[in-house]
C-alpha cells in the first residue's frame, strides 16, 4: 500500500497535500445522505469511537484506513496515503492547515499558526518513555468488556493524544473532532507510533481473545459510501510510514 509521509517533509504543492485538500473539499460538498459526507464522518467518531480503553488504537486504525479509501475514491488518486503530523519534531500545526479558502483550515481552533505544543507532553523524551512501556495495557489503554466502556488511559492516549486535542482546541477538543482536518493527521501520528512500537521495537499486543475478537461491525463506510464491516486491522497494521 502507499507509504504515509511526514507532512513537514512535503512541499506546499506536493500531490499528497493537493489530494488531501481535494478530498476534504469533495466530502464537504457531498449531500448529508452520503455516508462519506464530512459531517457524517465526524458523526462516526462521536457515536462509535472507543476512548479510555484498549480498543482505542485498533478502532482508529480502521477509521483511518476507511477514510483513506474515501479520499482515493473521491479524487481518483489511488496512490494517496494520508500524511501524519509529527508533533514531536514539528510542534506547531503544519502550514498546509492554514490559509483563507483552504479546505484544511478550521476556524474554531484555539491554537494559532505560531502556537507551540508543550515539550512535556509531546517532546522526544516523553515519547521515548511511552514507547519504552512494554505492557500493552499501560501503553494502549485499559482492558474493557464493551467497545465504549471507560476504563483507564494508557500512556499513548492519555498524554500526547489527549494533549494535542486540547492544544488545537475548538472542534478538536470535542468528540466531533474529525471536523478539523488536522484530526486525521494527528491520529495518523498515533498510528505511526503504534506501528513503530509493534514492528520496530518488537512489542506484542495483548493476546486476550476479547480484544482480538471484537468486530467493529459496520461502524465505517468505504470509498463507495457503503457500510464497511469490521476487518482485521488488529494483528496487522494499516501501512508503514516513512
């Protein structure tokens, strides 16, 4: 599958950024009856997302993968992969998300283009400490029995994930946070760190059958706007990053 790139390393006119802008504009223009509509996509998160439990990571993995398929379908760019915002090395909201008339701009943000994320929450030392946590529950959030049960925050969700949502503010601080296009690149960084924790650092996810056996049944829609049944993105991953 296409490789996900660090948005800080892309030129302003890079095809990845241009495709993302086109996809967001197209989704905003779709009728509300279409499941790929921008607001409808945010409703999925508001109504279905697990937080503060161990399905936080796999659910958002599936959410990102289906969102990418929508972007490809609406733009015709089958090579598109969603970029990620590495807030550790680039602690300000990246330039592609600013500018009047830009589909990636969200005017509800509290953070400005000059705002800098706190190193204590997203800095290299903090992220290293999180990645050095080898226990899946402590890394990835607490053991739960149901999809939306609130249990406990793991280090990845509780620190950089939650902090960035509050740092950006506005729509990003609510459960309709996907209304801000920066949401998708923020969560892609969370995904990147999980992949790194698994594949590069050799850490295992839980082997509990309750976790691996849950199907996110029709939570999402695919590139054609049809219900997307749960699929196995737990044991694998949704794509390597650069």
